[in-house]
């Protein structure tokens, strides 16, 4: 992570010609945890947040497996709706 809280792009697996981020891997930071919808929003770049369901965090055993400010790698598996 850089000093200005903007996660850095790590690696792309997507087609370089397309605008899709599906398949890309990012270093991100949890911005909001929403237990009511069983997930969290993760900043992956200055202007974009993605949703991460708790069930996608198998190595975490807490009732709320993520906390605001946690840093993690995320891979985009579905396009935005």
C-alpha cells in the first residue's frame, strides 16, 4: 500500500484491450464492513470499491471476519452489475 491509502494495482489477468477488471488482482483496504449483508466494501483504487462477501474469507473465523482498515489481496471474479 502506498502512503496515501490508495491500493496499488498488483497484477492483471484480464485482456489488456478491454475495460473489464474481471480477473484482476488488487491490493485493497477494507473501507466499510456491513454485517447486515454479510460482507465488506474494499477500496481497490482511488475511485473504485468492490464488494467482498464474508463467505469468500475462509481463513478468517471471527463472526465479522474483516475490520475497517484491514489490508488484503482481492481478485475480481464477477463483473459489476
